[in-house]
C-alpha cells in the first residue's frame, strides 16, 4: 500500500469511528446501537484503537475549547454537533462539544493531534543526525528509515529496518513511543540504541529507564531496562532475552567502529552492506565463520582487506561488487 493509500485508509477508519461515536451518544441511541458498536470494536484491534483515539481527541478538544475555538474556521458542511455524553463515558459540555467537534472529523486537525508524520531516511553508507522539535536527538545508522510524529499527548516513532540511537528529551506528559517489529518501546527521557534488522530487535540502554511492551501479549511490559541492560527479541517469539550489557559496543557505530563478539561473517557482511555503497559478497560456506574484534568503519577497502587477512580469503573486486573467496 502506498503512502497516499495508507493515509486514505486511516482517514476512512477515523471517520467511521467518529460516526460510531456520534451514533452511540445520540439521545436516540438504543441497546442495539451499543451492541453493534461492540461487534465493530471486536472485529479489529484497529477499530478499537481508532475509536479510543477519537474519544480522546474529542475530550481533549473540549477541554481546550477556549484555546482552540478562536482559531477555527470550520466548513459548515463538516460540522457534526455531538450530544451530551452518557454517564458511562466522560461528560462533555454540549456547547463546548458543538464548538470543537467540527474539527474532530477534519483530517488536518486529526493529524495535528497525532502529529504530522515526517519520514527520515539514510542511504547505504550514510549516517544522519536528527534534532526533533521537542529537544530529542536521534542518530541514524546507514540504510535506515524512521517515521516520526510529535503529537499533543504522545511522541511516536515507527521504526522500519534500521539502527538508531535516541537521546529523548524528558516530557512526562508526552511519552516517547517507538514501534519496532512486534514490540513497542516506551520512554520519557533516556538514551538508548535500537537495532532492528532481519526481524530481530535489540534494545540497549545507556541512561535512564526503557519499558518494552509486546502488544500481542497484552499491556503488561515484558521488560523494564535500566542503564547497562539489553533486550533481544525475534519477531513472533513469545519471549525476549534480557541481559546485562556494556552499552559501548551497541553505540560503537556512532564512533565509526564495529565491535564484534563471536560474530558470524554472514551477519558482519549484512551490516557492512548497509554501511557501504559497494556490496560485499560471500558464499554460503563462508557465512558461518566467526570473528571477534573491532573494525574501524572508515575506508571500505581497508575493512575488506582486514577481513580477508583474518579469514585467509582472496578479494575479487569489480565496479559492481566486492567478492571474498
């Protein structure tokens, strides 16, 4: 699904959630309406997430009506007056709701609440430092993609195949949430590294506390990591491995080094192919060979020469690739 199609799908789901919210809050709402809503919510986790988000947004807009209303110029065709909420839900002022509900169904306001998504990418061989508006600093390793949203109530990052260090600015009112694989990392203010390659996630903490959840297993955290601890997880697995860990090796890439502790040549080459634009090739028979030591990630030819010398291999280079035999 393209980015445009994804946004359209999100908008459609949000509008559907708004319609349900208006329906069940109407004075004419019946038990059948609530039962139908329950069926809709239970049909998909996305439905529940969208409905809860719309509820939260509507309630917050009501709370901030006096602040927001002077700046609104809603289109009259999009105004949907919201009846007074029933006692089972937080009670809103009908007047305030009518003043602000117009922007609940407005895509620009919705994205403003969640934060406009900004995509940061690095190419093979490129690293990048990103300073976010909230004071958070991110350093991205090569061939990495992050999508960042700084919302009113939460700061969110969607992490694709990537490696990055995060120095998160403290903001207790807006937790920093990173979705990575099938896990979610939650912090308020701390410094840590996340490596997410080939469906494997590794989180290493250098300062502060990091909470890790696996949404498929419920809302209870699977781990709380403090400085000097690390968690490794394979996507789809029901358990993660938490260990004591020197943060130095995890952060070494930011200083242009690769620290290997009994690393396979196959894994090393996979990482080096992110760091350099010219791909390195090896045969499957060589992939299982192991290496311990430190590689300086400067000139690619020097890195290849050191690996070739360590494993007694020859180097065959073309314009398109470097092959170790």
